[in-house]
């Protein structure tokens, strides 16, 4: 984790409840020792949850294709998702899994029944260890408070926690149920079973989201129903926009205890015009793009933290002179184990070394442009367009997507393949044929349905960071423009090669910062409005032909 040696920003004494104890390193250590064994999944990244959801769908479809009934196949596939995000239900679903697989015929495979029973038992034991650890964490946190409690600052405000999940879960469940019912209209038993598995899996995800919204809302209401335990801690905004919580005496921010997603109570309850101004939004976006954490601040933590808990944080504002910030959790507490902290430290060292290589290539590109200003300056219109890096990225993406359904038949080929084709038709044209045009009025970007424009004075950032090229404006009406391509910085340095993204960023930056380098003429309408939808149509037609004609 990123560390800092600066003193934390001080919280006014008036914002600290009477008798509120500090959560020191000794007490925090007892809390971290209450975590379950390392092999028990406690902190699960969001991207892993999405990946497991996709694998659950693929696994359910594979079982359905092997002859397992659609509902049972979807249920077995979703067990991994429930273990990761909703261990509260695993003890029940594991018992249901044993009953389901015990009633299966031996026709698909005799291994399904014993493997299903063993997996159910392992999952139930894992979930039990995680739930027992929650109780130990809660007891350790309560012991650290010494029995001191205080009324939450937002106790009288409307509770919004969980509403989005409740709506989203209902929509997903309805869509999955409709898909499962539509399976009855398929002609062949295999297609009916496969479509039923997909529908049941989607409906199961919807029920999981519904349950997450209900539990989060219930825990948030319970936190506000009575005075809550309080602890003095240190907090900062992490590089992923989550809030990291540290022991009160961890001035170097060496050991984060847990992270939690929070939102400002005042901003959440305010009208749109009272939210962050443009300067604050730009500062936040720059910090996220630079992967830099916020400053360390003193805070008061309301609620006993444990895996899955709801909390409220009162902290000092980052800017001097502003009132204290009251933030309520919009996600569960996610503890960090010692092993996780060590892995993230190693990852930070690796990323720092890699970023240093990218920064060195950026300096080389900037120096090359500075040494040859006549290559940038000119009266005519300047253009930058997609090249070999983008085409290589596109080829890799097509091959990766195609291997899922080439050689398949039925729903897997035409359903999954058709969905991937629709995504390809929308995304690939930007990668294959992006184009930036610079004229006297600013930068023009071709788009799928419309072109975008940034005036020279409205540019906020031009950045080539790693494999990404991004350009953004101060104006909220402009959607940030960006592309991602293949890069190999070590090979670039050995060959003395400047990547096209680096050169593009350096040249546009030079024009932005030095008006004398800008074109003097206005680009024609054809240069400004080169739309990408015709290429999207060609991609869709080519994909459809491949689905229909290739084996």
C-alpha cells in the first residue's frame, strides 16, 4: 500500500464524541487476528465477482449441455457466487445442492453426484468459518470501544441504502424468469435445457442482488436504530475511490485494516446543482488517473466494523476551512488480511517499476517533439489515426472472443456468438479507425454516431499512460475520449522506438500549450464528421457471415 510520512489532517475536537477511544495498533491487531484462515475468501474484488458470475453462467451451460436439468445446472454454477458475496445463504444452498445431486440420474456422469456432495460440504464449511470470524471481529471491535457509544449524525435522515440493488435485482430476476419461460418454445430438448439454464442463472443472480440490497438496508437501519459504538481512526481515499481505514497511531499508513465504499451524506441528499463543482471533479479525476491516494485524515468511526458491516465515518475535510465530512457506507466493510497487504505492496512495487518505464518513454517522446518543432507546427490541418497497435489489439480481441463458440452449435454459437458480435460492432470501429483532427478551432474526434469537439482552451488533460491514450475536457458535455492498444515498453526502449500513442500525446500537448504550433485553417466538414457506424455495420455483417458460414 502507498505510504506517507506526513502528519494527518486534524479533526476538530467538537466532532469527536465524549470519551471516544482511539483504535490503536494493539487493538487493531487483535481485530485482524480474528480474520478467518487465508484460504477463506473474505475480500473479493468486484472484477473477480463479475468473472465468477460469468464462469457460473458458463459452468451452468456446460452442465446443461451434458444433460443436467437446467435449474439444477444453474444452481450448481451459482454456488461459487454465493460463497463469495453471500455466505449467509451457503449453509442452506449447500444442503439443497446435496438433495438435488442425490436425485440426479447417473446418465450424464457418475462423478457429478459425489463431486456435488463434496463441493457442497466444502462450501458450507468455508461459509461457516467466515461467519464465525465475523462474530470474532465484531467482539474485538466492541472491546476496543470500551462501551462508548454515540448517536449517528444522520440518524434522522432518510435511508437510501440498498434501493439501487433492490431495483436492479428485480429487473434481473424478471429477465431471467422470462428467458426460462421462453425456453419452452425451443424445438429440441438440448436447446430448451440450455436456455432454461441461462434463464435460471440470470434469475439467480437477480435474487442474489435483491438479497444484497435487503441485507445492506437492514444493517444500515439497525446501525441507526440506537447509539452506535465509536472509535477514533485514520482514513484516506484509496486509489480505487474506496475509503481505507487505519489504526489511530498508524501515522505512516502502513497497515490498512479494511476498506469501505462511502458517500457524503450532504452531497447524497443535496440537489444536483449543489454537488461537486468542476474544479473538484477535475481534481478527483486527476487523482484517480494518477493512482494516488488522498491525504491521511483523522476520523471517528461509528459502528463496530466486521466483514460485511455497515458503518458511518465523520472525518476532517481535505481542504482547510471546510466543515467536517459525514459519510455513510454504500457497500460492506471489506477487511484486509496480512497476506493481502503484502501482495498489494509487491504489486505496487511492480507497478511503480512499470510506470517508471512508461514515464521514461513519455519523456523521450516529449523531447523528440521539442527537438523537432517543425514536425508539429504548420498551417495545415493535422491528423492522427489508428495504426498497427490498434489493429493488433483488435485481432487479439477477435480471436479471444471467437474461441468461445467456433465449432459450437445451437444457442452457444448463435446466442452467445450473436451477443459478442453485437458488442464487437459497437466497440471495434473505435479501435480500428479512431481519428483525431486538429484545426484552428481545436480537436475533433470521430465517433460512432456523432463527432466530438474540444476547443483548445477547454482541454483538461492529454495523457498517454501505459497502453491508454486519453483526452478530456473541462466541459461536462464532452465524453472523455480514450483508446487502448498493445505496448511493450522494454522492447520500445531497446529499439529506441516511440509508440504512436506517446507521439500523438506529445504532439497534441505541444499544440495545446504553445498556440504558435496550432493549425491556422479550419478543417472541412468531411474531416470533422467522419462517423464510424458504417464500419460498425461492416463488422456486424462480417461477424454474421462467420457465424453462418464457418464450421
